[in-house]
């Protein structure tokens, strides 16, 4: 191995919706264990970028390369969302998309789905192997809930949860897929300042405990500045800046793009 | 209260006016006179008045009235009582044919067949959330596979039963492929079309399926080569259907509480999130279609064996609609609900025969009533499974992995 390649390498990614250029020639890298933020004004194309990474949209041009810590390297373009999740990318959604009629525990158990294999026959006969697998899924899901401190809601229906817990559950569900890179789309949206600072600590804990890299989209500049190792700024689908929080804070292009919206 | 009465009276008068030409005026064509039946008008007015007032009262107090029928059945929560009830039910079901006429047994057999159909469709509609209006096609595939295999190759019932189920499952996958991208209304329309295509093929492809005249002389199920009298055969088929019903309940419940069943429910809740969680949408949908269809296929074989005759007229859209109604009426996703739904839906019209002409009217009123007061179905809202939680260190932090 001559050099360590970054965990995620995005090269020249472009995405157009008809005439609208939502993303244009975007480059981005995330290394193992890093927390990287993706910021930009509303409609800049941040969520579209996530959707391209996770296979919801097929990008019009560019490469998305994943170099897994176990040495496996692959190109994610053209794969289905579920295959990409299986390769180690997990995401949360900006507008919460929980399985609202299912319980909290079941939501997380769904996240475990792709790491297990019990089939139809196993489900009907429910032999020892299937029962052991089911117990392991429950165990693992419950442990994740404990880590995120929402285990007391385990048997509640997801739609009955307070808003902040729903956001945390989205993260729990994503963790259950055993990702190497966690994509968080505005995890602090709608949270009050106390909840936001709890989230700050939680995200750091998650990185330590699950040994993964995190790419997050966020509008809360305080959170972004305190969490991120590096920041990318996009506007109108183009990258206008990248650097450490200190560099970004003083970048004139960024300040211009935000037109004083920047509250950091 | 006064306002309610006034409203009722107004509706009654309006109704009396509207129906005047039909209910009151009657022309006697022979004597060329007009008969005025004023008594009808009075009765009609009174009936409409009472119905309006009662109906409005009920819909205003809907929440209170619905509370009489709680979702969490406190009686069934008792495991011992539940076991006792199940044993009584099993006894009743087993002894039923010994005390009732062949006519009654036949009706009950039909009801049980619809229960199995409902449970099969429940996988597709209730669990996976795929609105399938062409379910009857798989029923037809099952029935015709027994009829044709028997006609051409002399295949017996017991050989045809798994083949019918398997063929229906294959047809389920065939239907599943083109509709993978569709949801909701669009899916409903395409599946409706699929059901009609199968029926039209059976009706028009004379060389293959003998067209509208169908296939007669299909043998009843064999019992170790014994020849059964017609009455005994009816009883035998009743027990076969009962057995199939029990197997269906067992299998469907196990599937629902498994990894696959969870994936179905997740797919129903949110398709995009479901894929983002690593669930293969294609595979999950196709398994739902295939597993749902296979029950229809097996019931189809039983149907052919029971009636000893099949023709396309038995597989119209109305059948799909009835099966879907059973699922919706019983409560989507609930096994007990679907079984009760099937019994109500098939038995009620039979026992309402006492009301002669008003039978279907009354049946319709009951359906509307249930849907108004229990939009989630008889056993709606099946209580979500709460899993026994691992007790490992409930409060303290657990070490890494
Ligand atoms: N499916 C789609 N079809 C057409 N246009 C789309 C689609 N999805 C997003 N867009 C457009 O692409 C642009 C970028 O949207 P995107 O949701 O990625 O913004 P964002 O940076 O996430 O904004 P926000 O901060 O408000 O979440 C917007 O102009 C949006 O209208
Ligand atoms: Mg967004």
C-alpha cells in the first residue's frame, strides 16, 4: 500500500433535473474516522448530493468511490440504494422517514435486516438457527438504543415519540446497518439548544464507539464549527470552499454566499 | 336535540317528495287508473325520520360508541382464557359437520375458503401494503391447473394441490415484475387489468381452457382410494379446508413475525427509507406476491375439487372485490380480523336470507356501519409486538460490542 486512500472519494459529480443543474462537478473526500460537514444555503443541492451517494438518484456524471477499511474498494455509481447500504453507507433523512406504525425497537431491527439472512423456510419452521438470529437482532438493536439513550422507548410506536427522539431513532436505525460512513441530513433541525448540544456530544460518541466516519449536512453553524474536522461549502450545486472550520469562518466567498445568514 | 329533530323532519319531507313518483303513484295499466298509495309515504317518512335522527346521533357520538369496542381486547389478553377459547373454538369447528346439514357445511366450507383467500391477500395488501385488485387471477390459476392437469394427465387432487400453489406463486412473480415500480392507485389499476386478462384468456382460448363452458367432471379429493358418498365428500372437503385454514394461520403468523414479515411492513410504511435500510425492494415485493398468491392457488384447487366444475364465470372481478373487502373489513394485517371478516362476509348474506328482498340492502347497511364506526376494521390496529427486552444492564452503559 503506497498511500492511504480516503474512505469516500467523490470526483466531478454532476446531477441535473431537466434543465436545473442541482450539482455541478463536485469533488469531496472523507477519510476514515473523520467528521466532515457539508454546508450551503437552502436549495444548494446538499440533500441531492446525499441522494446521489445513496443511489436514490443516478448522477449524470462523476465517480463515487468507496475504499472500505477492510481493503475492499468499489465504485458506487449505478448501484441500488440497498446495495450501497450493504457496502457500508447509511443515512438519515432531512424530513424524518421512520416506519411510523412500528415500534422503536422494530425500526432498529429493520436496520439489521441486511446483515442477516433468515429466509422463508426459516421463518416458517423457526428452527434454532432462526431463533438465535432473531435474538441476536433484538440484542444488537437494544444495545444501539442504549448507546443512544433512547432504550426506554423501545416498545413505543415510532409515531408517538417526541420529535427529538424521532431524530435520534433515525440515527439508531442507520447505525444498525453497520456502516463505515454515516450520512446525517440536518440531524439538529428542529431541536432546541439543549437537545442540540446533547446531539453534539452524541455524534462524537458515535464516532468513537462505532469507529466510523461521518458526513453531515447542517444549518446550525455552532454545531458544524464545533464538530467538524473539515467543511465543504456548496452553493448552486458548486463547491465554493473547503477547509477547516477556522478557514471557512473567514472565507469571503462563504460569507457572501450566506449574505449574513451565517450566525457563527 | 330540537334542532336534530327538525333536521330529521326536513330530511324526511325531502325524501318523501323525491320518492313520490316511485313509492306513491302507481299506474294500473289494465284499468288505466292511477293508484295513490299514501300509506307508503307515511311509512317512508317515519322510517327516514328515525334513521336520520339515529344516524346523526351515532355519528356525533362516534368516539364514545367506538369505545364500546376496544382495540386491546381485555379478555384475550388473559393467556389462560385465550387458550380455553381456542380449545372451544377448535371443538366447535371439528364437531360442526356432525350436527349440521350438508347445506350448512357447504356454506361453512365456502366461508373457510374465503378466510384462507383473505389471509393470502392479507400478506400482499395488509402487510406489504400493495393494493392488489386482481387476486382472483391466482385463484383461477389454481382451479384451472387442477382441472386441466386432471383432464389431460389424470393427475389427482393431492398431486395438483402443491402444483396449483406453485403455479400461482409463479404467476404472482410474473405479475410482480412489471408492477415493481408502481404504488397505490396505479398498482391497483394494473393488477385489476391482470385479473381481467387471466379471465379473458380462460374465456376465449377455447383450445386451452374450453372457453365459457368450462371443464366438468373434476374428481373430488381422494381418501386412500375410498369411494365417498356425496354427503361424506362434503364433510371430507370441510375438514380439508379447515386443515388448510389452520396451516395458513400458522404459516402466515410465523411469516409476519419474522425478518421477512418485518421487511414487508417496513416496505408498506416507507419504501425509500426501507431501501435505505438495505432491504432489497424487488425481492421483498416479489416474495409477498408469490407467498400471497400461493394460498389462492391452493384454495383454487380445493374449489375445483369441491364444485367438480370450473368455468371463467367463477373468477370475475367481484371475487377479488369480496376478498379485498374481507381483508379491509376484518382489519388489515390482522389474522383474527381477516378470519372473522370472512365468516361475517360469507355467512351473513346466507343467514340474512330470512329478510328476503332486503337481504343485500341490510348487508350493505351493516358494511357501511362497520366502516363508519370501525374504519380500521373489526380487529383493526393489531397491537404491535412488544419484544421481551434483553435485560443486560438496563441502565448502565454497555461496553463496545
Ligand atoms: N427530485 C427533484 N426534481 C427536481 N428538482 C429537484 C429534485 N430534488 C431537488 N431538486 C432541486 O434541486 C435543488 C437542490 O435541492 P436540495 O434539496 O438538494 O437542496 P438542499 O441543499 O438540501 O436545501 P435545504 O437546505 O433546503 O435542505 C433545489 O433547487 C431543488 O428544487
Ligand atoms: Mg436538504
